[in-house]
C-alpha cells in the first residue's frame, strides 16, 4: 500500500488564529499557558483535518510558535548568553526574546528560508558551543497526538541544515560543531522510537544547494550516527530543487526513505530510479507545495505509475513537494474568488486531498478516483484554453519586442547632462524613497473607502489633502526631489496588481512571512496587461503643487513577480516580460504627464536568484532585461531611478549596473557604507548615480546631522561626488511624522554641510 503523506502543515490557522494569539500574548493579555492551549487547539484541529482528508503520515513537531529553526536552536540549547537561559527548558520569555529582541537585547538576525518568502532566525553558535537536550518538544508533540490516538510522523530540521544555516559568532564554521549536536539528535530519535513513532522525517534541504565537500562529509558522518541511534525509520527530506549532483551522497546515506521534490526537481527521478537501492522507500513530492495551482492528476498519476512499475508499490509515499507552510490554508475560505480561476487552484487542504486521491488512484486504479480525475481534466482543459489566460494582444506585443526596446536612446553620461540641465539640482541632491508616514488617519480612510462608508470623491479629497501637506513639508524642509507620499497605496505589490489584468487577490490567502507576520500574495493567473494608467493621476496632481521635481513611484516587474504566486504554465521570464511591458506603459505615461524623475523599485531583485550557481546567470539576464524593458522607453532627460533594500550586492553588481538606471538608492546605514565596497571596486565600479541610505528607517531613532555627514564622508571615500544622492535607507511609511520631520531636516542639513565642504 502506498502511503499518503504530508511534510508540514501551515501553522497560522484559519483566520490567522495563531497570529492573534501571539499578538495577544505579546500585548500581555494572553499568558503563556493560554498561548500554549491555543497552539495545542490549532495542532489538534490540523491533525483532524489531515486525517479526514486521507493522509496517513501526518507530521508533528513542524508546528512552531515562531520559527522552526529557532525551535531547533532552543531544542539543542544553542541560546546565546544574555537571553535569560542557563539550562533546562527554554522559557517562552527567552524564546520570544530571541525571536523579537527586548529593550536590552537585539533579536537574532533573520534571513530568508532558502528561496521562499518565509524568514527564519539565524542561530548564533560560538566556537566551543555546547549542546544539550533542553526539553524534548518533538517527543511532547508526538505524545500530544498519541493522547488522541493519532499516530504522527515527527519532523526534525536535520543537523547539517541546522548548522549550515547557523552563524559562527567568532568566524568559526558551525559545521565543526556537528559532533556536539549528534548526541542530542540521537537521544531525541531514541525517545521517539520508544514512544512508538515508526518513522521520523528529517529535513535536509541543503541537499538542493551547491554543496562544498565538507557539507557532504558532514551528511555522511551525521547519518552514520543517526541511523545507529535506535530511532524510528528515517525519511530524509530534501526540497526546493533537484538534489542533482548531491544524489550520489544522498543515495548512499544509511536512511530508510528519501523524499524528492518532483515539482522543482523532476530531473532527479530518472537517476534515482536507476541508482536507488531496492530497500529505499521513496517519498514522491508531486503536489506543488510552493504554489497554488491544482495538480494535473492524470499526468501525475502517470509519473507515479512509472515509479511503481519500476519499484513496486511497496515502499512508496505520495506527498507534497515540500511543507505546505508556503501556501494558503484553504480555498474554501475564498467563496468570492471567481470561477474559472477558482477551479484551477488548490491551497493546503485541497493539495492534501490531491495527495490522498493520487495515492488511491495508484493503489486501486483510475476507476477509484474517476470523479477526481474528471474534475482535474476539466480544470486542466479550461485553464489551457481560457481566453482570459491567453490573450493574443499580449503575446503579439511580446513577440514584437526588439533589442532596441531594451536600450535608452543615449548612454548614461549623455543622459546625465540632459537630466542636469532639466532638473537643475544642487550637488548631493536630497530625496526620499517614496512613502511617507501611513498614519492612522490614512489607514482609516482607506478602510472606510473599501467598506463603502466614504465615496471616491471623499477619499480622493483626503488623499489630495495629504499630498498637499507632504509637498508643503518637503519644500519647507528643503528637499530637492519630492515624492507624493504613496498615501493611496496599501502595499507596493497589491496596489499595482489590483490594477493590472492577469492578477487576482484572495481574502484569506495568508502565508507566514515571519513570526506572526503573514502576507497574502497576489496570484498571477493570466497574461498581464495594464488596462489604464495607474499612478499618473496622483503623480500629476502632486507635480502641479510644486515647481520642484516630483518623483514618480512604481514597483518594478521583478518585484511584482517575486512577491506573487506565479502561473506555472509559462516560464517566469515570460510572465515577467509581460509585466515589464505593462510597467513600461506606465513609465511612458508618467513622462508624458511631465514627470522628470521616475523611480522603479526592485527590492526583490536579488531574492529571485536561483539556489544553484549554475542557474544564476540566466536569471540575472532576464531580470535585467525586464528592468530595461520597462524603463527604456523614455527620453534622455527623464531620469530613471531604482531602489533596492537588502545587503550583499557584491556578486550581482555587474547586473545592477546593466540595469542602466540613472541612479540607484540602497540601504547602507547599518553597514556604515561597507556595502558601497561592491559599488566602488577597481575596474568594476558602478557607473551611475547612487543614493547610499544615511538613515536606518527600521528604528525610531532620529540620527543627527553630524552622524549623517559622517556617513556621507565614508561614502565619498568610495564614490565620486557627482554620483552621490542623499536619502534614507528605505520608504518612511512605518515611521511617525515627528521622527520624519526631525530626521529629514537633519538629512538636508548634512547635504548642505557636504556641499560647503566639497566647495
Ligand atoms: N517606494 C517604496 C516605499 O517607499 C519602496 C519600498 C521598499 O523598498 N520595499 O515604501
Ligand atoms: Zn526599501
């Protein structure tokens, strides 16, 4: 019998129940016991749901109050000093201090979990780091399920991935600590077997990365120890891409089962079929755990049968490609999502039903799942043929893109001259990144408009009023290039997606970003196009209120793509090009409306980098081309700016230069301009203008003019004076007006000081 299994279930719960429990806990209105009770209630509900859907290997222990990497650090006693832990169980106060920081202590750093939009905390491991079993949470959660007579498959983050994602506090390599963590893992495994677990799932997604030999050696050492620990059968799980060149390592590990991501790593299947030992149980991740599309059951069943024909159905599992953490919970919560789109989607609940159905189809034949197959066939056909998905005009326009559309009329130095003439800016011009404080009044007006309690005229009047105030403030404080403030925007992706064809939005399609923070990404389901101008009205209005240049503010195509669920029936590059053409129309309309500086934000540009080095050049090629496609349709005297706010540019600086924006603003305050090194390398220097951020807007602290002058002095050591713009690190929407007023006044002062000293 084939086993229908799941690797992980969304934690957040229907209506984001976990989020509200956590926030009540942090606000002091729900105590630790109350939070635990609510978490246990959610876990029980999720177990019941999964069993009801026909899943026999239901995971346990993958639930987390905040993050599973942090959970693993706490399980192992990898808690840095100063957070109130010395031994025994890690208290919830310590746990949340590590996750969120306290007045005395910063939180652990956070970073993206592989190439997802989920963020994990980065454990800090000292060179002599000791590891102990603090409290056996994997066992507790197994027993919690057992008490309800449910058998679960405990999930552990594997020791090698845990160490690979950790940070050595003294430049030490965390992998050197492997021998310290293995006894703790071994003890946990033994306890799970004693409590009756038949299988344990150990996640080692590092297998989807380019691995140095040391990591492969660590995997061999680790699993030699864990296989002999007297624990349950080990299912080693890799996901997010093909195991590829790590297959020889993976297939020789002494484990009982191997989970393959056959959505992103379909290429693994043939070599695995050829090389895997007959005893190895294969978990076939055929249902996409990273995206929202319904599975083509008939085609997938074909793949499963091919495996079963080769290996026999014994020892097969059917599963999602990865944990369902990355997709929304239940399509059932979206009654307003219109057909036909609704018929083409599957969220976590629907995906598990697909897993169960495929399992049954494999064991019992097509007839056993005839209705499911018929519904799937219908959906596949209607999606393939839908004129809403495939629009001839979009395809024709894409076909007509020539290389000439990807280049500005003149090279950057010539453009710079014309822009200088037109804009007449001082040296070290000052500006901001776009958004100004989204005050309670702004949010209330938007909510009231959405609810229909105020009409469009009243809402527009409110927006116009805030723009007037913003313009007056920026003139008074002395900024050179102004912004309208983005008061009309809820979110930089949603605002554009809602106004583009081919994008859809859910009401409750939340996925966890970090801790209690969730996002509901748009679904790009059809050919993208812009039916009408999006930002022109407000930009034109704002420009009419001032003689200084008003910057137009757009979200770039790569970011719109990257922060959405993307259709899987076209290459991502093609979808991105469609969006780029839509943004191009907007850029040209802004220019025609008299806007002389247009900023196209691409904060997600780097996030799109593939996990494997060999795939990166192709990504960078099309991502750069999309930026150029959207930005090249303007005259020389129109300045194109872009903005990115993350660290680490060194390895992509060539691509950033190739985007050929006239100026880029970046986040450099926390690194004290060290990030500029990448932009100043000898022989490889960034050729255009740069606004290195001088105000860390993630903190309420107002930096003094002297501090900002000092930072700018550091920037001048790396850049030519003509290159430098003066701006904050990022948008100001999360800040309050008093801080913004004070900090921008100081920033303008710093620019003036610089102008004087530079003569
Ligand atoms: N223009 C956007 C803003 O100012 C940029 C946001 C971002 O970088 N994520 O809010
Ligand atoms: Zn930013």
